[in-house]
């Protein structure tokens, strides 16, 4: 399993509030963490950077090669919970950081098994002959879609499309969604922030996946999102063979 990654400030923002880490762990596993911070001034940067550090440190410290998928799943939940406590304490203890938070998407892959976790509206996709979103956005518009009040097309231009309903650090306790999946030889995972998915369709992502070697895919995805407006920070991490 190889790792390819890139982040970009985009064409509108003055700072990049996305953060990520991706690397090998043990002899046969890889993992990645992508966070998209929110908050005034530099609070978004602080939230995403500290969440990535805390989550990554927890995983490196806790992972064992003999762990079952269930154990890895619980470890990822615990890693996010640990980051949540740290960020929440920072936001309560310092007015500068009041209200800060961050999304988080994580994936740990060993052999043919991937364990994923997420909070917020950053996403993980499974790429092969098609494209499948593996995460469910924790957002206002996703709730409206599921209740039948708006369509997916409406969601793209909804005035509250950037409002998330769950964020790391926003509240004292955090609910983390997780899943375990089996991978095939030609599968790849894409972890990304909404700066990518708000400016590229699933079809765009799949076309770029099929027409580029994986080592170039993050750069090509970011270039395409920037060409379509680049209205936000953009981060893409690809885990694939």
C-alpha cells in the first residue's frame, strides 16, 4: 500500500486551515489523518494541526500488529476522543480559541482490510471502477437531504452547506462513526476535505483516478478543484497499490 498526498491553500483563502499526516506504521500497515479546521483568526489552524498531531501520536503509540479489526476500530475512536478532549479544553481555557473545532477522517489499512473513522464533512471515497463515498457528512444539508426537504442538487447551493453538526473539539464529548471494509487489488482510498468535494463531482474524481497514475492523483485533483473555483483549502490523500 502506497501513500500519495498534497494540500493546497486554494484560490480564495488567506490561510490553509487543513492539516494531514500519512505514514507507515509497523511492518505492513499504513494510516492517514485529514482534518479541516474551523474557528476565527488562527483557531482553525490550531484545531486541525493539534487534532492531526494528537490523533497520529495516539495511533503510533497504541497500534500493535496483532490487533484485530475491532481493536483497531476502537483505537481510532479513542484517538479522536483524545483529540476532542485536548481541543475542547483549549477552547474553554482560552478565549482566542473559543468555538474552534475540526473535521477528521482517518484510515488504517493492513493487507486487504481498511478501518476508517470520521467526524464532520471531510470524506473518504473508495475508488476502483467506480467511486463510492464511504462516509456520511455530519452536516445540516445532509440532514435535510435525508429528511427529504432538499435534493442533492439543492445542497450544492444551500446557504448553510458549510455548517457541520459534529466537530472534534466543539463539545465535551464526541461521537465517532467507524467502519471496517475489505479491499480488492485495484482499490484505492481517497481522504479529502470539502475544498475538493465542493468543486469536483464524483464523476470528475473517477475520471481523474482512471486517467492518472496514483502518485499524481492528489496534484491532479487539486488542480481541477482550483480550476473550478478553488474556493477553499484543498487536501487529498490517496492510499492505494
